[in-house]
C-alpha cells in the first residue's frame, strides 16, 4: 500500500550544511505528555541490551537539519536512530544533526501522535515542509514509525522507490531492519505509568528488557542463589550435626562397653 501521492512541485534544491552556531532551535512544548516516557523506554531497552554503540546516535526530540532552497529546515522527531555519526569533541554539545556531513543517513525516525496535531502525516512540499514529506523526499529515511498512544495504533512505513509503503505486521510486530529488531505494542507499567508502550523484540522473539526489569531479574536471581546457598549451608549443618550425633552415640556405647570390662578398641 502506497501511503501518499505527493503533489508535483518543482524539485527542491537540497544541500547539507551544518547548523549555524547562532541558529535558534525551536523550543516547542511537548504536545504528547507520554512522548518523553515512550522515547526514554525505547532507548533504555537498547542500552540495557548493549545495543547502543559509541558511534551511534540514539536521541529523542532532536533536530535533523537540511538546507532546502537556501532555507534551513529543522525537524525534531520524537525518537531517531543514526547508525554512525562523526565523533565530536567532549567539550562540544551536539545541538543537532546534519546527515552526510556529520555522519551517515538517519536510519529510523519515530513520531508519537498528539491529540491535537496531525502533522506527522503532512506532505506539505513547501517551506516549512511537512514531516512526512521531509522524511520521505528530503532525508529519505528508510523507516518512519508513527505511534498513536491515544488510539493505540502503530504504523511502520518503509521507503521503497522513493515512496513510503505502509507495512503489514507479523503477529502484531514490525521488523525494523536497521536495528535488526521487531517493534510492537506492549501494555504494562514502567516507572508507575501504566500505558501502552513501544517495545523491542529480538529475532528469536525475546523481549528486550528495560534496565529496571533487568535489575528485578538480577534481584530475583540473586535471591534464588541466596536461598540455594542457604539450603546448601543448612544441608552442611545437618550433616555436621548428624556426624556429631553419631560420634556421641559411639562414645556413649564405648563408655558402656568399658563399664562392662570390654575394650571397645580391641580388634
């Protein structure tokens, strides 16, 4: 299924230029109050599974930059993944990311729908450009994910022949080739928030745990090990007690034999 047919307009001239130092980034309020939690949970699971490498860029609400028809355009997806970026000095704070000059192309972007904005589907082909148009035609991002936490629906769009194609899930999950993981919806609680979350599964179908879940698994494992050690100690104590009881029984028997004039040590 082709998601859209973009209206015909003059082909934009796209250049890749680093964001000027004096450029004021938009500071729009988060329209979806669940967005920070959803994005943080996605990143947390990847980090807990050791799937984030130093050369990657995995961030949320972070500006991607392109220069279109001599105008600087910045879009800040709710979550994004870049497989490899150029290193920056430890003294420099990365304010934004410009593909092609600061590293590889963006691999995955995600947008979490608000209850008041439908801009995630915008194909506006003129400045300031719609999100879908920007991701599809300008940045040509292979995977675009749109999650509606209110209707609890998930759409994954894959770029094929320069157009986004709506993907069909497999058992309710979508394969994300760039991360070699499945993405799907999971209902549950994290940090006291009981909502529908986006979560990762590996190729074998194993859920990637959040760091808090891993900590709980480790706590339970440690408790099992403690109980096992306690049981081993108890068995050892019981064996020692049994040995001591047997020793005392033999001593009592030997004393009784001696009282009868019998040497218990005689062969």
